[in-house]
C-alpha cells in the first residue's frame, strides 16, 4: 500500500518535470546555443544511456540534462518495496525467492593464478566471470567468494595469466558490497579468495567455453548432484560446517536469454559490478578536456592491434565503415561536430585513421594528444597495464555523445551495453540483431561489415560467434 502511494507520488512528480522540461524547453529562443542544447535533449530522450548517475559512464554533469532523468524516472519502480518484482531490475525479488544455505559458498575460477583459483583471459573475460559467478551463487543460494584475477604479461599480451591480483585492481568491490547489501541482502560476500575456516571443497566438472551455459536452476542442480557424489545434501552444510563450491570454467557461463532475464537480472548485475573508481576518474579527466566539448564528440573503438584476427573485421574494413558513418553523423546534427576520439592500442592504425578524417574536416584526438598538456595524468596512465588502460578508455567512450565500435570485440560490446543499459528495449535485440540469423552460437548478418545501431550507439557487424545471451 505504502509502496503504491510512493509510486503514485513519484509518477506525478516525474510527469510534472517532463511537462516543464519538455514543453517549456521548446520555447527556448532559437540561438545556436539553444539548437545545440535541444539536439542534445533530443538525443538523450532517444537514448538515456547516461540517465542514471550510478551507471559507470555518467557524462560530466554539465552534459546530463534534467530531461534524461525525468524520462527514465517515468516507470518509477519502487526500489524499496521487496514485493515489487521491478525493484532493482528484479534482483531484490529473486534473492527473496531464493532458498539460501548459510555456510555454502561459490567461488568461480579459470584454473589460473598462484593457487589455480583465479580468473584469467583478459579484462572483459574476467569481468564476465565475476558477473556470471554472482548469478550462479544466487542460483545456488550460496555466498560468493570473490576470486582473484590475473594480469596480462606486458611483454606478451596474449598471456593473461601473469601476476595474481585481488579483484579490486580492476573493479570497485566496495561498491559491489554496498549495492548487494541493499539489493540482495541475503547474499554474503567474501573478498579475494578468502576461504578461511572452510575445508570442505566441492568441485563440479570444469565447463569448457562452448559447452551449454547454465540457466534456471541448472547450476543449483549441478551443485546438488556434486554433493550427492560425496553422500551429502544441502542440509549437511551449516555455518559451523561450511563448504565451498569451486567452479572452474572459462567464459559465458550463464545464459540470460534462456532464463528470460536479459532486461532484468542481467541489467541489475551489470550495474552492481563497476570498474575501479580511480581508473574511471582518469577517464573522466580525459573527458573533461576542452577538445572533447563536454561530451559532444564522436568516439570510436578501432580494433587495430596486431593480435586481432582478420576474420573478426580487418582494421581497413573498420576504418572505411567508420569514416562513412562519421560523415553521416555530421550531416544528421544541426550543430557542428568535428571532434573524433579514437581508442586503439596501435599508433600506426591511429595515424592512418587520422589521415582519412583530417581532409574531411575532422580533428582526431586520442589519449596521448589530449593528455599532452597534463603530464601528471599522462604519467599515471602510462604507468598502467594494458587492461587498466582499457578501463580508462572505456570511461571516455561511454561518455561520448556518439560512438562506433565493432561487435566482435568484447570491449566494444561492453561499451555498447553500458551506453544502452537504461534503454527500455535491449539495444542488441532491437538495433543490431533484426535481419540476422543464428545457428548454434554463430550469427550471420544480411549485410556484414556494415554499421548498425541507434542514433548514438553503433557497431560494425561481422559474422561469427554471438555471445550476447551470456554477456556482459
Ligand atoms: C594461495 O594459498 C596460500 C595458502 O592457502 C595463501 O597463503 C596465499 O595467500 C594464496 N595466494 C593467493 C594469491 O590467493
Ligand atoms: C557414499 O555412500 C555409499 C553407500 O553407503 C558408499 O558406498 C560410498 O563409498 C560413499 N561415497 C563417499 C564418497 O563417501
Ligand atoms: C530449501 O532447502 C532446504 C534444505 O535443502 C529444503 O529442506 C527445503 O525443502 C527447501 N525449500 C524449498 C521451498 O525449496
Ligand atoms: C526459465 O525461466 C523463465 C522464467 O521463469 C522461463 O520463461 C523459461 O521458459 C525457463 N526456461 C527453461 C529452459 O526452462
Ligand atoms: C610536469 O611538467 C612540469 C612543468 O614542465 C614539471 O615540473 C614536472 O616535473 C612534470 N611532471 C612529470 C610527472 O613529468
């Protein structure tokens, strides 16, 4: 009852704000500045990717507009009402319905690191492992032991099993703990491989990359089965006789599509797991550069490093498709947009891309050109490892007004997801997949190597493995 009243009040206030901002805003005099503002208003209305101040990629506050917040607030689920299946995208409800076993813990790993209990495979692979593990722990009704991760060898980037680090090296574990205390209070969290006091280890069979992913209670069933092999049941586990399920697998271990959780639990868990704040702050530092006009630039993720398989979309194909798209974006807005920010680890590829865009009137920036005047920040970024630099770039690209990447890159796919997570409809289902066909894990497009997407967020599509059902 109280929840309903709160919902009503929030709806009325939201409607009022929408009315004031939307209808009043239209009477702003048609100066250049006003046109620019309304263009940004229009864009944020279509795509509220930075509407929530808690999404990892909030724009600097001077670019966020009240209209974005008002529109996203319209459905107004009551996050404090545990009976509302909308609260925290359904997470509060799911946790309330779960049968929890105190003393049971899940720790996922990929057989990496000093004790073979770490996640590896690079930043986005490891990120997927943490988010998936949260889902599997909830499925089991167990606590989660956050695994350690391993870094890349800077001299041999394909080796992702170098040094063992705690998860907060890459992610904001403090935030995750706080958010879960509110959104899934039954779920207990232990940090960094902490198995103290737990001697009983249950090890299900290692799950390989393309084996069927878990969904709807299949993981709980696997745990039950594995316990049974030890003549145990859930009832044998208590806080005074605890056990850990040590689950090894590589990637994409939970299928949100099969579980019908693409636009609920997947969103909730994505938002709970943010990147390390210090690294995002460095990205914000770059975003604040005058050259990026408070977000009014076109961001590009160019996957042109020399480890990139040609079948995933060559750098030449990407550059041609991106340049054509950038010209379309320029022609579609009523204000002048000349700034392009390119993220790429290969300086030769950046130079080639710049040479294509400069004659067309664009100015192409990258993290080195923008930080040239900020030598302290530049030194801090340069001192980071490859994957930590990726987190800095992520923040810049999530904050771009317009953005283009490539679907075969998990980094690009993560950025596309982050930019559109607050949209009502799933970005991939509505803007990328229509017109394509799927066979097993492979997806084919009617026009491969072209750019698809929404007004602000676009991907070059390439035929191949489609992991989005189990991503991010
Ligand atoms: C590996 O296990 C040993 C013994 O339990 C422990 O002291 C050490 O901290 C562990 N290393 C890591 C990186 O977790
Ligand atoms: C489980 O119980 C069965 C029957 O009592 C016994 O034969 C088997 O050795 C036990 N297995 C384990 C792992 O303890
Ligand atoms: C919850 O788990 C306990 C222990 O395994 C079991 O006895 C009980 O039946 C379960 N309850 C439900 C509703 O599944
Ligand atoms: C999994 O659960 C969802 C939601 O209850 C349901 O829609 C879906 O059909 C289930 N999938 C399977 C394979 O049982
Ligand atoms: C940054 O530049 C200033 C002025 O040129 C210099 O004093 C300072 O040592 C530089 N800092 C770094 C980290 O290079």
